[in-house]
């Protein structure tokens, strides 16, 4: 027999971590406010904006007027994502916390699906499945789709958290210098004696870099953070297994158009170069926990942004749907 369904919805707090996300912040907040829930209740949506210099805060304030569940926490200095997650954890009121990067779009049922496993008291962390919106007919798009598919395949055996995750509030503050905040949360949850669950049906949409240079810059920073976890905590990220990743990569070929096979095969040497570059970064400059955003990773959401902010007389703004956006 299955575990009985909870009679009272599980309250959760959502933290959206943002830095200069004017292109997407309205879209993710709209997606979170439209979540379909039955067994989960979204108590609050806290946006931690780390010294944003664009219109991110302005857009969030307009959403605060629209819904009392949305609250802006504007940090005066940018101290990195791990520090912003600590700010969220300190301000949140629920025992189950959801963390989402501001450049993602969760599917309408993502929060419900992501948080249902917490009805089992042995579950401490869950991870959603990121779905790339890149054009697969380009090399960068092929790279993004392969990378996310590999992560999905790996997570079926061992959870690899990422852009959207949920966890129990049983962990201490994260080390603020860490690049891989989601992995640090995973480590702390495991040390608390709880287990992780991958929820592949909980989709979140994301856009990868569109140039090789930006792929290398973004991936090298992330891999350097994962290598630092091995060095400092003896914890190896599931996607760091070269043999496992190579085997899964070769499985990608039959399902892809023959003309893209050279691109698929090129992913392997590119990842080798990225890992070598990551080692060099770690040994020379350390972890880059205050990175600059990758411009092309915001392009798709900018083109499909469903809201525009309209100035009104008192100097504030209101939200108007753009053509084709939600009412």
C-alpha cells in the first residue's frame, strides 16, 4: 500500500534568486503565481535581488502590489548566490523551502510535484528536471540539450540538483564563497540523515549559452565549484564521473539526426577542455562565486517576456500584458 495522502496542504516558501534579471523576473513570478496546487500551499514568494542595477526590483515591486505573497528582499551588495540563499532561508517562514534561479520558468505543476515527496519524512531534498529552450539545430543548442539529457540520465540513479530544488529547513547557513550552492545544500541534507529524490515530471525551462565562448566560461566556473567540493568536502557530484558521462553521451547518437553527430561527438573534447580550464581556475583564482551573467542565456525569455512595465503618475509602475502574454 502507498503512503496515505496528507489531509492538510504542505506549506512551502519559494525563494527566487536574482541579479539583473529584468528580462525574465516577471515571467517566473507569473509562473509561480499560476502554479496548480492541491497537496501543497505556496505561503510566500521571496525574491532576493542581489544589488541589481537594472529594472529587476521595479518589476518585482509591481508584482508585490499584485499579490501579497510576493515580497522583495533587495540586498545592498552582491555577495554571490549562496549568500542570497542564506538570506532567503533566514527570511522564509515554512519548513520546506523551494529555491529557483530567476532565469528559469517552472511548469504550472512543478512546485506541486517537486514538494509532494516531503510527505515522506525521510526525504530531505528534491530536484526538478531542467528543460532547455535552445534551438537544437545549432551546435550550442545541441550542447545544451545533450548536457541536460545527461544530467537527467544521471539523476535517475543519483540526484543532481540544479536550477530548481526543494529541501527541508534543517541545514545551517551555506558557506558564502561556494559556487555550487545547490550541491552544498545536498551535502548538508545528507549529513542530516535525509535522502534526495529526483522528480523528472517537475519541469523547469531554462536557456543555455548560445556561443562556445560563453559555454566554456559558464561551464568552467561551475565545474571549478564541483571540483572544490571534492577537495573541501570529499563529495563528488554525480555528473563528475567521466566514464558514466561518456557512456551516456554515446547513447545520444542513435536518437539524433546524422548531420548532428559531429556536434554530439564534439561535446566530449569540449567538456575535457572545460574540466582542464576549471582545474586551472580553481588553482589560480579560486571559485568565482560572484560571476557575471551570460547574456545569450537571457535571449529567449526576453523575446517571450509576457509583461511590460508602464510608468504611472506617482513614479511607480503597473504591469500590462504584452501582445500574446497572459491576461
